[in-house]
C-alpha cells in the first residue's frame, strides 16, 4: 500500500510542479510521478540545507512542489524538457 500511495502523491506533486513550471504539455503521467517523487526528496534535502523543517502537511506539500519545480528546471537546463 505504501508504494501505491507514494506513486499517487508523487503524481500529484509532479503535476502541480509541472503546472507551476508550465511544463504540463511535455510531461506524461509517468514523468509526473517520477518528478514528483524525486523532486519531493530533493525539496526536503534542500530545505534541510537551509535549516527549514516542514512539520505541517501544507509545508511538506509546498517544499515538495518547490523541489519538483527545481528538478524540472534542472531537467530543462539539461535539455530533457523544453
């Protein structure tokens, strides 16, 4: 059950980040899930570097979306997404 919930939440986070970064047309649902999961981990790691710990549900979602948006920006810089 944990893997399924991770995929669902990752897909939602990836979709939100793709909407923020205006990359929704280039990404399918599999890319949304992958970007959401990896980006959420990146966001938590980056937040930890600056000393921010997301303790509420809303803060966690915001950090995850920011991390996924950063990941989309990195992928764009590498030429994977346009």
